[in-house]
């Protein structure tokens, strides 16, 4: 899993619209449209920190960072499960604060897909390195009846 990110280029990203009320309030989730999956990292997520995402200290709220980890790992789990995969458990370590205007990118991987669960881990990277690291377990729901 790469711990570096290149410079942000608008032409590499598009809004990943999932019609999610959380995103409508907090800001758009982006996906890298030129990213090539490598078998473990299936998708790459991006997010720009805005003032509305910050706490009283003026840095990104820890709850938002945890939510971004959940979204980043969850969308990788979704890709391998081929349907939404709800979070069963998640751990997040906060490494450093993210600032207003900072661009964050995920580096998440699917560690294992079992019959009923997907195990993921990942990093959120900012302009000066790692913001957070996390791991999560995601359920694979039964396939919808046809």
C-alpha cells in the first residue's frame, strides 16, 4: 500500500455521487477516475477539507476523519462484494490534524474477502503525509432476490 500521493489534479477526479445525505451536508466524495486497481486496492477516494468540517480548534473534526476512513474502506469492500457492505467494526488511529483546504486521499486495501465479511485496512493521506490509519470489517449481505 503506497503511503505517498501525487499532486492533486482536477482532471483525475470526479464526484462519486451515491445520493448520500451525509455527503450532501459535509462535502462531496471524489473518486480517482484514472486509478488502476491492483487486486487489493480497488478504488481510491478523495475529499477536500472545508471550514464546515472543522472543530473548535480549526482542524478537521475527528468524527469526519473516521467517517472518511469508513467511506474509503467501505467503498473498497463494496467493490469486492459487488453490493453495499455495511460496517461491522472499525478502528481508527488519528496521526495528525488535517487543515482547511487540505486534499485527502485514501490508500485502502481489501485484506481478505470471506463468504460473509470483507476485511480492509487503509490510510488517509494529506498534503504532509498520513492523517489517519484504520481497519474495518464489512458485512456482505445476502444477494437481493430476483
